[in-house]
């Protein structure tokens, strides 16, 4: 089975919490703080591995979690770092953030990798919060959050040349005669239901050729098997458009040619702009009706394409076609490095410490301001509300981030209420 799309959920590890602890020594009544830091949570990393060819595994396992960081411990011991989770995917896999629909990374080559979900930072132990005025910090920092996201994996075959055409025109036959690939060949439509790849070796060079299921009218809308495979050929550099020029199924070659190109251009602008060589196949079946071929050839050449009369069955004309393909690839290589034009996910927008959202509400003439935010929640969760030092740390964080200034701009006055999650306090200037 060939699986070319999967949806999975990934979750990075939460950071370990910092520890609150104090030295306990005989004859030392008030030992200093010695709570160690929590370990960082593990990252979720995608890695392209050439030993994989499909996304099949992702059908059966859909949840992927990296390890949490261990909490800090007393005696200044660090919590262990959570282990990263490395998810191997075949080269050619595009990783898409489901929520935004944006491409996070295009893992083209073996060894390409990236971090798709960052592990939370380890929280600082209370040993870090000791100061001249705060000898016994009764709080520590909570570990950073884990990140959960749904990602879509899309595998696009990476071939240099794509074979396209109606069903039964001889695409697989051409692949089998040109490479060591052994695709199924039979005299009915949709013999090929998943793409096949083969390596063509010609002269002193080689290239990868992909045979995809036959296209039919409406393929761009999903008719036949077309749609899911059109995107595979988006990545090829060159197309070989195979046409049954003998019209053995009662269709007209010119009409076939136009219909397929029409599907390509409706699917994407880039696809129709790809260079095409035309393989006029099954010439062994012309039975003297050469003008059928000749009128096709003239029509197509007038449109600026090069035509190669071949018989894939009896291996006639195939070398000329493949030689031309190799030469065309060389030329294209010099011309450009065709990078995919995706809109990429912006990792910089992913703010580790989001500033607060400030929601202004008015209740019975009294103003209530609400502070929110991931980082704030983290500090809030670490706060020991019975400890003045801990409260002060929370408050300093708010001031340091300019939240009080912003609220003042919004009209914050003495006596107004500031709400932080389920905690409310009255604001006084001297804080
Ligand atoms: N006479 C003749 N028959 C051919 C030639 N090439 C392919 N065929 C026959 O055409 C039929 C279809 O060939 P395939 O290679 O399976 O065609 P395909 O384009 O891969 O078809 P789908 O996978 O269904 O899209 C088979 O019976 C082949 O033997 C040729 O050059 N001459
Ligand atoms: Mg086939």
C-alpha cells in the first residue's frame, strides 16, 4: 500500500518544575535554599530517512509524545532532561501545521530535520530566588509548557521525470523497459494504482522516473485516481506525456493530449508550465495508418512540443526519447534551482513568552483589568500566595513586562481591580 498523507498529533515534553527545598543540617537552624532546577522537556523532531518509502506507519500510530523533563530535586540536583522524540519520515515529506495550513518544513533530503514542537524549559529551583532581602524563597519556577499540535504529513515523490497520460496508454510498460522497476502491466484501466519509481541509466548519466496512475477528465477534481497523484508530479522537473497514438481504444490522440493538459493546467499553473516531451506510443499498432501519427505530430509540434514515436512494447524509439529526457534535464539543471514556493510557517511568531492579552471590563463603575498569558500562567502556578517573597516575584514580573504601564495607559487607577486567572487584587501605586 502506498500512503501519501497522514495526520498525527505531536506533543513535546513539559519542562520539569523547579524544586523548593532548604538545607537541613544539624546545628544549622535556618539552612539556605537548595531546590534544583527542573529538566527541559524533550523536543519532537522530524528526520528524513531514505530507508523509509511511505507514510504507512502513521496510519497505525497517531500520537507522538516526547518525554517530560524531570522535576528539580533538593540538594541542588537538576531534574533530568526529557528525551527528544525523533520521528523518521521518508525524504520528500512536507510537514504542515494543521491549524494554520502552513508548511513547517519540507524535508527533501536524507538527513534533513527540524524541531516541530519545542520542549518546555526547565523551571528554576528556589536556590535562584534568594536575594539579600529574600533569604528563604518559598517558591520556585514551574516548568515550561509542552506544545501539542496536529500536523499533516504529505509525501511527494521526488522524481526527475514524471510519466503522465490516460490509463492504458503504456506508461508502466515504458517504465519497465527503461528501468529495472517491475510495475504491473495489463490491458485495462487503472492497472497502476500507486506510483512506481525507477532509475533510468543512459549514456553516462541517470535519472529517476515516476509512473503514476492514469489521469482522466476531471482528475483535478478527484475523478479517477488523479488528484492525489497530481501533486507527486508537481515536483518532477520534466514530464513525459504518453499518448496512445494508435487510438487503440477508439479515442483521438489529439483529443487525449488536450484533455490531459487541460487537467494539468486546472490543477496548477506550475504543472502545465513544466517542460513536456511527447511520447507517441504504440506506433507498432498503426497498421500503416501513418497519417494518424503524422497529423498528431504536426498538431503537437505546432504547439512547440517535441514528439518521439515509440513502441514501449517492442522497445522501439525508446532510447531516443530517454536520451532527449536526459539532455533536457541537464539543460534544466543549469537553468534553475527550482525551489518549492510554499508559504512557510513562521517559527519566530511562536512566542515562548507571550505578553499578556489585556481585556478591559467595567463592572458597577469599577474597573477590572484582566491579565493573561502563557508565561504569566506559568509564574502564577509557581506562586506561593502565602509567601510575600513569592507574591513579590509575580508582581515584579508583571511590572517588568510593562503590563502595569499598559494598563495605566488604558486608564488604570488606584483602587481598580486587576484579575490574574482566579486571583484578584486591588491596585495601589506604591506596590
Ligand atoms: N501494441 C502495443 N501495446 C502496448 C504498448 N505499450 C503498452 N502496450 C499495452 O497496453 C496495455 C497497457 O499498458 P500499461 O503499461 O499497463 O499502461 P498504463 O499507461 O501504465 O496504464 P494504467 O496503469 O492503467 O494507467 C498493456 O496491455 C500493454 O502491453 C506498445 O507500444 N504497443
Ligand atoms: Mg500503469
